[in-house]
């Protein structure tokens, strides 16, 4: 099994990146950040409203079930 390549391309097969690649911040991956800051899209009011109504309906059902057990 030692002759097989690492399918995930981890540091075990490629070697460590070193401090030059990751600066001095331990545990910080410079590759995870985009070069430019991206803005988020518009707020989807219909989707958030549906989610809020679904949560409210679930809380009402839980309240009714709790009251019926008294």
C-alpha cells in the first residue's frame, strides 16, 4: 500500500507546503480566500418568509401537542 499514490493529494504524497506558502499564521490556509471580495446576492424575501412560516407552523404544532398532553 505504500507504493500507491494518495488519491486525495495530501501532504503525505506532495510534502509539506512550508512557511513560505502559508505565511506565519499557523492553521491559516491562504488558498481558501478569493483574490477579490465577492458580494452576496440579493435577499430572497419569499424563501426566508416561507422558512419563517414553516418554523412558526412547527412551533404551533409542538405547542398544541404539549397542551394536549396536560
